[in-house]
C-alpha cells in the first residue's frame, strides 16, 4: 500500500527552528529585519525539511509589517500620547493597527481572538481590562511577540512596561496627610483591572500607616472618564458635611476633571474645601481650573519604548531578562491640593 508523504508546513519549520510561524514568514518573505542567527536557523530547517516556500504577493491586504495596538479608550488623551509614541517610533518600518476596545472586556477578548488570524508582526496591549487569568489565556494563544503596558504577564513571549501604582498612590496619600487631611477618598476605576487594584493597595497602605482606613462610602467605583468622575464625586458630596472627604484621589485625570466639575456644581472650592489629585498627567492637567496635582506617567516615552522592545523581539531577541521594565511615576504638585480646611481634623 502506498502511503502519501505529507508536505512539510510552515508550522513544521517553526517548531523545529524554535521560533513562531510569523518569524518564519518574515525570514522567508524578507518583510522585516530578523537577527542573523535566527535567519540562519530557519533557512537550515527549511532546507532540511524540504519546505517549498511560495512568496507572498504584495497586496493591500498583506499585514506582515503591521503591529496591532490595543487601547481601552481612544477618547482618553493618555492613550493618544502612547499611540503617538508608537507611531513616531515605527516611522515607515511598521504599520500600527489601532484597536479601541471602548472599555468593553468582551470586545477586548474578541480582538485577541481576531489577532490570532492575522499575519501581523507583533502586538502592543495598553491598559487591558480583562481579568488576569483571561489575559494569560489570550497571551498564550498569540504566536507573535507582545509588549503589555501596565499589566504584569509572566510569559516567555511577552515583555511588560509598568508603573508601580501602589508606590505612586502611597506617595500621593502621603502628600495629603502632610497637608493634615484625614478624610481621604479614592474614586476607583475598573474594579478588576490590575492598575486599579494597585492604586487601591497604595491608598490603603498609606492610610493604615497613619491609623486611618478607607471607608466603603469613600471609595465609589465608576467608569474611568469625566462623566464617571462627576458621578462618583457627586455621590461623595451627598454625604453629611462632617463625613464627606476633604481630599480625593481619582483613578485617572479624566475622573479628576469630572470631580472638579462636581465640586464646583455643589458651590464648593478646590482646593480650599476639597483637594483633588489625578493620575496620568495628561496635557490638560496643567491647564485645568485649578491646575491639577497628579501622578505622572511617561506616556509618549512608553509608546516609543514599547515599539523599540517589540522590534527587538521581532528580530529574534528575547524580552528583558526580568520580563518587565519599571517606569517612573513622579507626583506633580500643582494648585488643586492645599492644607485641610480648619475643623476637619480628627
């Protein structure tokens, strides 16, 4: 009986060469520079297996030089600055493919599934909102290099760029305690997101050290945009005068802007009646009324570094040895924080 010999596939070459299928495709098509030793290994395996390669035709639908960039909210200037950094670093080498999840975890998971079907070079994930276990599954399904911003993912094919939000909010609460505030609230963002939980841990740790605690009524959760900040702050201002906070830390600057609006709508003043701190230091923060005290993130530089890291991984280099790069997050003190009002101390 004759047994028909199966032809080797691109996947066979990838497995024997110890690289991803997309790396084999890039070597054989010459679309993106690949490290010399990786190229030599792929070509040797191709010759050994007798893999017959048919070059891709260059058409408008070819995405072999595309880099997917997932963000949760295109309307938030924080993510726009990261996108600009990615775009400037990519120049003419890569084509950024922007995917906005609109803070929808189901849509984010759908995008991850879609990316497994596209011949892209790599993926940059910024501000993922899906649960840690779901993100781990999504990452494992990807066969291309990935850089994740502000989430911790332990995976050999993933590099992480992170801000230590726990340390950052710990320092922010310390600033308010130095100003004699004791009724401090936190406007929480996405409840299951790692950055949100890290922010909350920093707030709790600083308050506990001062003999205080974050009461449930002083930690409203809302959508991480201006409207969400307005609603969460309005809920705090509905508390009795002797229970409402004299200082607030918001999940991000957008929520902080909403909080500023709500405070003014209740005929109160910032910072004389209530101090406000944001997170992100987007461009508008320095020009709000009053200028916003905030925790800065190097947004544009994070975008550029994400693509630089991804480029090295596409060329066959491994992620950073520790798996992540820690970014700085200084507290920028402006005019939205001051001493606690008289009579508000414990």
